C-alpha cells in the first residue's frame, strides 16, 4: 500500500510541475513574439487587447469566488465580534468573578443576582456524564464495526448510526420527556424526574454517532501489518483489536471524544425538555439548567436592553469560549495525528 | 470481551429500533388528515400543523437559494483558483470553526445581526439567513471533496484546447462534480429540517398559516420548533409525537437520498 501511495504522490507532483511549466511557456510565448518585429506590431497589439479582455473576463469569476470564500471568514468574525460586543457589558456591570463564580442566578428577582457557576458546572458535569456513558458504548461499537462485523450486520449498524445522527434533537427531547423523566421519577421516588441524570442519558445517546463515525474511520486506517504481527505473536483477535488497533488509532479516537464533548456542551433543545430547567447547583437527581438551556429559556421574555438579556449574551460568550477551547484541542489532535502518520 | 463488543453494537442498533418503534407507535395513530391539512385554531380548539410543514419548506427554500451559490463559489475558489496557501488555510479554518459552533450560538448571533442590527422582523428570512451561516460549511466541504476527485487531465485537456479557466470550470469541472454538490445539498436540507435552537429567536414561534412572502417577515415556527412548543409549553404530547413521525419520515427520506447520491458518485467515477 505504502509504495503505491508514494508513487501516486510523485506522479501528482510531477503532473503539477508539468502543467506549471506549460503555463509558463504559454505566457512566455505571448510576450516573446512582441518586441522587435515592426511589421507585426499591429497584430500583436490586437492580440494583446484580446488577451487583456480575456484576462478581465477571467478576473470577474475569480473575484466573485474569492468573495464567496471570504464570506465564511466574515461569518466567523461577525459571530465572534458580536458575541464579544454584546457579552462584555453585563460582565463588566456584574463583575467577572461574581459572574463566573457566583452561585446564585435570580435574574427576575427584585434584587437580581447573576452568578452562572451553576450553569457552567451543570454543562461540565452533564458533558462528563455523557462521555462516561457514551464513549465506552460508542468505542466498542466502533471496534466491532471496523474490525469484526460481517458485511451484513455492519451495513445494518452503519445505517443505524447514520439515522441516529439524523434524528432531530427535539425528537430525542420528546422521547426523553415521555419515557426517561417518568421512569427516573418512579425509580428514585422523586417529585419530578426531570433531572441531570435524564439529560446525561439523552446526551450520551446523542453523541454516540459522532464517536462511532470518527472512531471507525480512525480504526480502519490502522495498518493491517500491526494486527497481523500481534496475531502472529499469539494474541487473540479481540485482544489485538482492543490492545493494538485501539492504541494505534488513539489520536483519532481522542478527536472523536472531543467532537462528542463539543456536541454535548452545545446541545440545547433536547436537554431543555428533560432537565427541569431550574438554576440549581448540579446534582445527579436535581433539576438543573445548562448554559445553553439558560439562554434558550430566558431569551424569549428578557426585555431588550435589560441586564438580564445582556447577561444571557454573556453566557453565550462563555459558551463560545468553551467551544473555542474544545476546537483548539481538536485541531491540535488532528494536526498531531497527521504529522505522526507522516513520521511512521 | 468479545461478548461485550457484540452487546455494545447491539445496544446501538436496539436504541434506534426502540426510538423509531416508539415514535411510530405513539405518533401514527395521531397522524390524521385534518392535523396535516389545517392550521391550529383557538376558536374551534383544533390543532393543525400545515403552517409548520409549509414554514419548514419555506425556510429550506430561502436558505438553499442563498447558501448554494455562496458555498459552491467558496469551494471553487478553494480548489480551483486559490494560489495563496495562507488564505486557503484561513478560509478552511473558518469553515471548521463554523462547523463546531453550537446552534444556540447561531441563534443568538442571528437574532443580534438580523433582527436587531438589520431591523428584520422575526420570520423565515431572519431564520434562513441564520441557517445560511450554519449549513455553509457542509456544502463547501462536500463540493470541495467532489471537485478534488475531478481528474486533473480533464482540466488540462480543456486548457490545451484553449479554453479559459472560468469556461473550463463551468463546462468541464462543475458538471463532473455535480453529484457531490447534490449530496451536500441533501445533507444541508437534513440539518435545516432538524434544526430548532437556532430558529427559536430568529424565525420565531408563530403557528399561524401565512403565504410565502408574508411568512418571510412574520414569526413562523418550523416543524421542530412546533414540536417543542406543543410538547413542553402546551402539553400536547400526542401532537408532538405526530410531528415527530413527520420529522422521522423526512429524515429517513433524506438519508436514503444522500446514500443514493453518494453511491451514484462512487459508481460513476
């Protein structure tokens, strides 16, 4: 496999070199014809004009497509700038420490207080819980899917994963609300089953597809020789898959987990329906409110320009910072992986 | 250990079967013709989801009309034109960031940008513009991938025959990358149909039947938002399950279409 890849690369490199030279000589020929020969100046002039028109005709699509490409950058900049501009005032007014580490959120009380530590901790705990449940199941499924499954079951599992990824989050929320919430209520004899536990279970299911998909890709990229060597040394196939393949694909698996974390921390609509939406400090069997659900639930009635509304933007900003950190980790993981592969 | 692997794979499949089975079991009995063909009325105390079905359709149209040229253009720039490596990596980095941003943040920024700053009313237009930012990376990525699979020799052949770059792209490269663009569109439509958090404050909660032009600037709930409203604010779980069935059917259809387009892409190349 390796030598084939290399020759492919070389060929492609050569191809581009050849085309580059062709283009160069094409440009050169046009200019070389012009100087000196007095009789040909008129013709050359016309040619030049034609070339110029053609060049302008080529420039227009180029510029248009460049603008399209830059729009993506503009969107990112607009999102960051607007979140910062609208998130800073409330933080400034409340005080950064009081805002981030205050434990009481009472935005509509007569003497309002805006501490979002409960939201941050809930988001962190909820995501951690989802990872603890979702990663083992997702990873095991990925190993089975990538290494052991016969064609037919593999096709079934692949379709199932694809469909799980496609189900809208409100549908997860609805099923969780109707099945999980009463179930937890009866199981633990609570007054309401809308708890952090319900949200964790829903999130765990929702991050499964991302974990499985990315892990499967990473596991399938593990060179066969590694596994063959391990089996030749007397390991069973399951041992090989779990100890050799998973280890070789660890950076890909790590990025699948980080991706899952990103999905879980940003999810709003599914968990707003199952988590009870009360600004408690988090507890497994308490009604809680996440960063995302705090925004979703209060934004519709917060008056424009009020401190409450501005504080919601600040929560958005904090969430954005979290997401950026997660993206940063993901990027370094992916970069580390590609450079690691080049070395080996 | 082997058993455990089997069990986990089985759990994944069982989850899906259970979810689909339960939703169909609860939803199909409530999926009546009047529900699908009328609008909700407080006077007659009836509930209908026709407005929400139409709103979903409207928002797909608005978003796709805007996002398709932009994202295909961006992909063409990245694969065909760009010579500046730094610029390419900046644009690609930006699309990666856009993929990672959660939808509630898009909702917040969409509300700030389109309803507050640009003065649009809550409605399909503001919602659609918000979704444009969200689904842009999806189409850019699939288009880029399929542009890359168009053999270099095709382009060289066209250049050798004297065709200009834009002419080559228009007549040779794009037609050969069509399947990838179609797949991207299908995936994007899937995301639009399933989206809710980004639309809460941009497209709004309105459950009234509007025509297309009116809906652009009046609060209009799509199917997902309507599901949320009926389930958690009005306590109408039967209606919510009926909507869930409609959503699941659309999801199944989209998955099937995307699969079909993807397979066609593979066999033709």
